């Protein structure tokens, strides 16, 4: 078998597993939207749909990791190809963790509804933050598909917006609890939800860092943004 043929097969296998990762990304994006919709509409039924999807997300993570292990064992890739496979595995794990956060939100929504908490809880800011987090994840997946390091740097900067939304929401919740101590318990539930949304942004950021790892061979985790920009240039 010719080297060109082997290379073509390898590219096809990479393309197939990459497509599965994008499919997984779309699935967890839908989970986020459903989880936040369940909160805004106080819908146990939609929350249950999110939890049902979690089973499929977990199964897809296992399948993708199995495919990656098979490719590594059979193809014995080197250098950038190996970095790509490692990064795909880590990106898959981050996406599965996003699904976990969406499931946490769904479970908490059920808890809030079952507790009889009022519908007047300040959840509007959560929807804003979730839109930011979901949008950031979408951008990260798009940049990952194109191995776009410039877009990756932009995503790392944009993650700060979600962090600021989270900090502002915490301040509002504290005020809310001080004005009405009866709302302390449901407000703490919302704080839990806000933290889950913030974590979704963190996972999008992790995927962006993996793009730089693939293209530049540099691990930029815990690295100041100005240094990351120097690596990308």
C-alpha cells in the first residue's frame, strides 16, 4: 500500500472523528439552550429532556475516545498529527463537561420548581450569561474546525465578559437576599446556576487554548494573554 494511500486513509479517519466532535458540540449547545429555557419557563419537562440528552453525550465521548485510541494504535502518528489527536481527545472531554454543567442546571431547575420558589427570581441575567457562554462555545468549535489561532485568542479575551457577568450577577443576588431573607435559599440556587454557566465559558476557553497547542505546539494554559498573543504571532 502506498504512503499516499495510507495518508489518505489517515486523513479520512481524522475527518470522521472531527465530524463526531462537531456533532457532540452541537448536542451540548442544544443542552445549554434547553436548560436555560427550562429555567425561564419553569419547565420540568424541558429539564428532563436535558437530562435524557446527557446519556447520549456521555456515550459519544466514550465512542470518540475509542476511535482516537484506535487511530493512535494503528497509525502511530508523530508531531503535529499526534498533537491534533491529543487535542481532539481533550476537546471531547471539555464538551462532555459542558454537558455535565447543562445537566446540573436542569437538576437545579427541577429542585427550584419543586421547592415552590417564586417565578420572580432574577433569572434574566442568567439568560444573558448563558447566551454569551453558548456563543463562545460555538465560536470555539468553529475555530477548532478551522484551526484558527487568531480566533482562539479572541475567544480567550471574550471569556472575560462572562466572568464580569458572573460577578455582576453575584452582586445582584446579594442585594436581593438582603432585601428579602426568605429568598436566600432560592437565590443560592441561582448562584449555583450562574457558576455552572461560568464553567461553560471556561470549557470554551480550554478548547481555544487547544487550538494554539495544535498549531504552535505550545501549552498556553495559565499563560497571560499578552504572552499568548506573542506565541500566535
